[in-house]
């Protein structure tokens, strides 16, 4: 029996989300001041890039839902 779209989504979403979470944890290792040196500007640039990509990705999910036009 072939995999349904929902099953494929769940399988891939779990795998990809766990991969992202692991990479975020690895990124957090850079906060160790005994091993690395960073500036507030560095940290701001990193999280600005991550925040921007998350916003773009959220919009992709939101734009998939068709909205009806209604005059109010």
C-alpha cells in the first residue's frame, strides 16, 4: 500500500524538524567562552538570519491555505 501524503508529511516533518533542532543545539556550543570568542554583533547576525528564515518558512505554510474574499 503506498504511503499517503499525510504519512509522508509526518515522516519527513519529524525527521527534518529533529535535524534542525540538533543543528541548533550544535550552534549553541559556540556560546562556550572557553573555546570561542564572539561579539554581540556576531550573535545578533546569526539569530537575525535564523529568525528571517523561520519567518519565510512560516509564510510558505500560511500561504498554502486558500482564503476567500469577502466584502464586509
